C-alpha cells in the first residue's frame, strides 16, 4: 500500500492506493498556499494520518506529486510559481520524519505522464508528452520508453516557454505558455483584454460558460489563448516528435472552447509528418488522474528496482 499526496496550487488530495493503481481511500483539502507552508504541511499530514489509522493497512511508502521546479533526488521544493513562498522546502526529509517511511517525490507533470503511460491513454507507447494545464502549466516526457527528467530535473517546465512578446505575467515572464494556457493565465488574460468586464481572479469555468452562451468577449479571450496554446503544441510536436500528447486539467474540461481551436493552429504550424504521427487526447484517467499520479513516484521507483534485480 502507498500513501500518496497530490499537492496543487488550489487543492491537495491524500490517497491510499496499490501499486496496481487501485485507489482505496481518499481525502481532500483546500491548499491555500497563502497560509504558509507549515500550516499546509501540518494539515496534509493529518489527512495522511487519518488514512493510515482508518484503513488498517500497512503502508510501505509515501509518494508525492507536486509542481516544479524541484530537486527530485533530494525531494526539495524550489519555489513553484503556483505555491508562492514554498522556497527550498525539504519536503522529502520532513515527510520521512513524520511517517517514518521511504518517501518518493515527483514533478506533477512527470507523475501525470507516468500515470497515463502506466494506466491511461498512453499505455504501450514509447514517446509521450503529458501537459498538466491546471492552476499552473507543466509537462512530463516519456522518451524512448523512459521518464525523462533532464540534467537538473528541469525537463518539462514548458510553462516557462515564451511564445509571445507580451501576455499575462506568469512563471516569471510575460508571454509565457503558462500565461496563455493555465487557469491562472487565462483568467489574467481575460482581465487584461477586458479590464472593465471581469475581475482579475475570474473562474475559467465561468468564462467558458459565457462563451458557450454567446459572449463575444469570452470568445475573443479563448481565441487568443487557443492560438498561443496551439503554437506551444506545435513547438513540442516538432521538437520531440511524440506519438501522443495527453492533456490534463483544462485540456480535459475545455475541449470545445480551447483545445479544438488550438489543434487547428498546431496543425498549421507543425511539420506535416510530425503532426500526422501524433494524437492529442484528453487524459483517459479523467479527474482521477491526480490521485493515480500521487502514487506514481513510488510505483515507478519500485518497478525500476525490480528491473535491476
């Protein structure tokens, strides 16, 4: 049994599950990172203790999915843009001290990629990109049948790519992919384009409903967001030549207003042979992907150890 934590900028889930991807129990809380790391940490540990006590199962490991950047090996959180104030947090050490178990920590983009590769839409494939598309925007790469982290665990930080000269200020710069295709970025884009029409912290779900109801302003926002997102997809397709790009978060929920127009741009801007070889699909695991991703740091490590022996 694995105790998993899916720590996001909006919500955090604690799950109890198996190496086969079966979720046994689940608890959730609002993250509210503005409360500070210590307060959030204590609350998520209480969730984990509640699961351990009420389940009656022996837990073998703790597994965490969390937004980057981070030092995966040492389990240190390095100032994620969607968790302000979480600077150089030794999360692995803190969790190991609290639960007295092995702890494995993974970038949420990598964990999502592993989840869809092992249990979802990318099973059996060798070259896969997963996009988080939540409060922030990140990615994970399965290349030649293996998770790719890069030299300093920074592979997948594609929300930082600049795809326009100007745009909502996200991930430390204006014009980033995160600024046009994350929940935070699209809300800021709407306020930037029509400052008198929407507040700065608009719900993207509400914005989508306004477009579906005929709002010209909402349509203009999503037209711009989709164009920039499509350019980002084309960059990934041409650079990595994947078999599949799996979309989590907004990519599952906004197929009509964001993804479909983005794919038209991606097709126009990609090399034809690379485009024809790639499918772009919503996460097959749906809204449960975060729960399975929370288990995948431990699952992947266990499977690697088995392969070595």
